[in-house]
C-alpha cells in the first residue's frame, strides 16, 4: 500500500535514517548529507510535489519524494527501499505516475555510484545518465527518464 505522508512522519524519518546509514557505510564517515543532495522536507510540499511511503503489511519499506525541477521536469529525491523489499520498483513507478499526471515530460534523479542496487533499478526502468560529477572522491550521477 502506498500512502501520501509527510516526510517528517515517523515512518519517513526511520526510512531516511536507514538510508543515510547505508550511504555512510558505503562512502565512509566523511560523507556529509547536504540539502543539495537530499533536499529539505519543505521541498516535498506544494504544487507538483509529493512524499510517498510504501507499506508491506504494517511495516514501512520504501519512501521517496517528488518535486518540480524545471518546466516539464520533476525530480525524484530521497528514494529508498529497505533491502527485503528491493527490486520491485513500486515506489518509483508511483512517483513517475504522479510526475506524468502533473504534466511532466521527464523525471530526473541524483544518485551516487556506490548505490549499486538503486542504479540497477534505475537502469532497468529506463533511466539514462545526463550528467556526472566527481565530488569528494565519489562519483555522483544525474539520471533522466522520458515519461
């Protein structure tokens, strides 16, 4: 079940903490989360924006946000799925649907090379690189998909 919830809710905060733990485990303690990478909770409010939490049974297993980026383009942020619920694409598909329903022609997302599982999902779902940045010894990627 997919629910529209606030990114400040308990389920969202627990999932985001797990996400940051995974990123830090792969990038090291020197990694500093920034607004540029993860956005703010306010970015998921307002017209063209959304925050979703996916549940299996009573447990929250995935989350992700959508925000307007440019005319015709939406951005998916803070997309995270717990390990047991990966490889299904449900939350991603719903965010893409919301973007399309809002008249967006493309969606973009920002990820890093060490999130192999996420990159594999994005590639399988039709995302292609549109930009690369080497930052603090890591390789970050902008990916895009036409809706």
